[in-house]
């Protein structure tokens, strides 16, 4: 399993809280707060779809870790669902 997929799998299965925003450049951001308080971020350009997600910054009490890892379409579908619940649309 690729790093981006492992991070998405962990976030989607253990995330306790989620949020989604769009920045002024049109980049969609989804964040998951995990059970240990770590926050895992994912990003995708708009327009886009499940194939465009990337694992991004991971913030934790032990320090931050910057990722720029692709997420497969299979796990990207889950990120799309979370994003659409927060934003009403992911287009």
C-alpha cells in the first residue's frame, strides 16, 4: 500500500472529527482529527475528482510531518464523500 493510501485509510477509519475548506486559489482541503489528537490534512485542486487527492501535512504533539503523496482513486472516493458533506459539492 502506498503512503498516501495508508494515510487516507487511517484517517477515514479512525478520524474523530473532519473539516473541509477551499482556499482562495480553489484548492480543496480536508482535515481529520485522529484519536491521538494528530491532524491529517489532504488537498485536491478544483475542479477535480477522487483521483486528484494528495496526503499533505500531518500535525501532531510530537512534531509535524510534511507529505506530498498521491492517494489512489479508491481512497479518494472516501475523501470526496467527506468533502461533499462539508461543502455541499466537490466540483
